[in-house]
C-alpha cells in the first residue's frame, strides 16, 4: 500500500512540475561567452512572443539521447555540432524543422538540412599569446614544428572536425585533397607533437591556457580569441588555412513545445539576431542578410571574410565517419 | 560510497518489530532511482548494438582499454599509498592533541571537504601549472631553472586526488587511534621497545582496522573518480570513469559505456567483499 502511495505522490509532483513549465521552453547550448550572446536573442524572443526561454547547458549528446529514448524531452532547441546534427537527423533523433515558420531562403544553404539549420559558424585558427613568446606560429605547419616552436601547445580534446584536418595540412596535404581523411597519416603527424600537447576540453579552458601561457599557442575557436583580446590579453590570431565548422540548431524528437521551438529557431536565425550575435562573439552569421547590417570593421574580422586559404570541414564526411574516427581518436589519446 | 554500514547495532534495529517501515522510503528511493537505472544501463552492455558479449570482447581485448584499466589501478593505488603516508601522522596528532585543538584542526579538514570539488580542482590547476604559483616561487628562489611539469600528468592527478581523499583516511583513523589505550604504549616502552618498535608492533597492528577501512575507501572512491583526473591529468593517464564518459557523452555508444561501467562496478564490489571479510572493524574489535 505504501509503495502505491509513494508512486502516486511522485506522479502528482511531477505532473504539477510539468504543468508549471508548459508556458516555457528550454534552450540548451555550450555555456560561456557564446551562450551569453545567444541569451540576447532569447531575451528579445521572450519580449516578442511572451514565451519564456529557460537556458540550460552544456549540450550533452548522451543526455539528449536519454531524453529522446525515454520520451521525457526537456530540451526544446539545442545547439549541437554540425556533423552531429546531420548524423542525429539520419538516426531519427530529431524533429523535422517547419520551414513554413523558419524562412530558409535567407539561411546559408551549406548548413540547412531537413532537421537542422546553422546556428553560427566558426573557424579553428592558430592562436598565440604574443607577450609570452618571441615569435608566434602562423601556420598549422608551424604549430606542428617543435624545433622552431618548442614547448606546450593546446588542441581541442574531443573528436570533432578540426584537429585531424590541421595535422594533415601541416603534413603538406593540399586543402582540396583533405577528404576522405587519411587517418593513418594524420595520427602519425600528431604522434610527433603528442608529448607537447595540452588538451582543452572547453572554450573557457582554452582561454585560460593561452592567457596564463601554460600553452602559449595552439588551435582555438576564433571567437574565444576575440573575447580574450577584449580582456587585454595580447592574443594573436593567424587565419592561415583556418578550418571552418558550424554549429546547428536542432529540435529533439518528442518535444512538448514544438511550435515554440520552431518560432525560436526562426527568431534565432533572423538577420538581426545573427548580426548582434556575430558582433558579440566574433563568429560568423548564417543569415545571408546579416552582413549588410554589420559595421565594416566587425564584418572584416569574421571567419567568412577570411576565405583565402580557408578550409571547410566536410560535415557530411564527418557525420558518416563520426563513430569510427571518434573511437580511433580516443584510443590514440589514451596511448 | 563504501562504508561498513551493517554494524551490530544496525542489525538489532532491523530485527526490532515494525521498525523496517522507517527504512522503506530510503530503500525504495534507492531501488527506483539508483538500482533500476543502473540495471537498465548495464542491460544495454549486452543488448546494444546486438545481443551478445561483443562489447566485453572489445573492451577486454583491446590494449588501449586495458591500459586505461591499468591506469585506473595505478592512480588509485598511488593515491591510496600517499594518502595513508600523509594521513596517518595527521590522525595520530589529532588523536593525542587536547580536544580543543583537535576540534579546530578537524574543522579545517572538514571545511575543505565542503568546498566545491570543481573549485578545489581548478585551484590546484592554478597552483601547479608551469606558470603557476609553485613553479614561479621555485624559479625565483633559484631551486629549479625550468618549470616542473606538475599538471596534465600523473603527478597532477596524484596531488589533486590525494588532497581530496585525505579526510577519508584521517577520519576513520582518528576513531581507532583514540580508542587505543595510551597505557598500552607506555607498557611497551617500559618493556624496552624503542619508538620504532612501539609503532610497528603495537600502534600499527592495533590501528590496522581503521587504516584498512580508510585505505580501502580511498582506493574504491579513486577507482571511479572523474572530475579531478579529467582536469589535472593528461589523456595518457585516462581513467575508467573518463572512458565511460567518452562512450556515453561523446561517442553515444551506450553498449560500451555500460560494459565499462559494469567492469568498474564488479571491481568495486569485489573489493568491498574483501573489506567485509578481512577488515571489518566491528569484527576485529
């Protein structure tokens, strides 16, 4: 008897909790300075629609899958990596986007699929703390050259587009011949600097490593260097062969606030939201009308203006080989 | 957390008529929110991607993953040894100090336990890094001429985790050391035992139950530790919990994640059984 009472009590408690949240929706992203900037368009969305947006994070693909499988989806719009969006869409984890609400004619077609649109796009660049060293590495080859540039360097810890490409470019693979990725060659190149790598697992950590000169150079998300430079650290960005990748906005399958989610995405990808976001973060907008709205200085500092020698990470290739590369990547790291 | 919860007193209460009802809410909570979800995750290890043991074959057949297992044991063992070496004298001091002072020192130790784990770990990162306080001080004193590598490696993990685990050695030891009658030590000295003999042949054997309980608790807790090794260690000293996190969060391969988690759980349970069998402080007393 007691057991039933307790179960009933829990059911009531959760039922009420569910109702209380009915007028809200939840947006989940990666935290830090990036999500702070995303909060701006969430706030203006609330002003326009009276739909309250609760911020959550960081994005966690394990958690996301658990929600979708259990049918208890509490995230309505999620900022994910572009290759994950493609893969998850194919795996049936996402809602199809409603393009009667979201105007896709204005969005960068490179990042639009049935299940996702771009959120913003960024570049992996060579970053350097100018105060800590005599000369700064300018290219990926420099970053992999431990004779010319001794000491520690930092790279992104997780398996994602960026580091493998950088290793291949450093080894002399021409940008247009990167795909399909030659993993053997990439890992062999990475082996040569492995002992000198400190891995960063979050944007905030990458900033800490550079600012403290624990690792005076490395591979960074361009926006994190922009943010760091604003705090007075003399962070230099080299755009040579910068590697672009995009984040996407997706709606998990089974969300209870599907319409609000679609409206939110429409607002988040609007020219105005994207303009403000780009100005705040140094990441490039994915709305094709945004560039015209920006002041020229900001405009010229963004990844899409650094097209010379730019390498676009192939999201479709990554979506297809994500698991395979991931397994090898982590096994190599643990060696 | 592993603690010897089944004391004699506990069993008596359980047997007393009707009092089981008070335990029911707690037990139900554990069953619904811990046992059932864990079982569900473990089931996946034999069901995903297809029914069978392929996840375990892959996990135990790969040199990479075996290295992660080895790392886990090395780190846990190292942390346990260092914690005991540092913790034992502290516990002894606390046991013989006047109460007023020992309470103050104990408060400091416990206060550190209450501070946020992430904050403490980041603090160590700032202290230990190449441009950190420790290296800068040593450099300016001329003791070293280039910074020591104290973080992103085994050294960093051991320092950070020992600091966190110390109270778990000290607290059970204090109780046992306090319960040792000082007269026994005096008697040993009177009988001609020197200081070392007093320690090795009287104090140490008498305090062994507390020492074993503390050491085993530290070892078992260290096996499953995540935050500190992830932040202070390098990828080449990866521990099991990090491997589980990679499988679950990044690779979204729950079959492998569940398999790794189950291996960790089995090791823990075996150690717990050993503790109950050989080092149960209540039985030894």
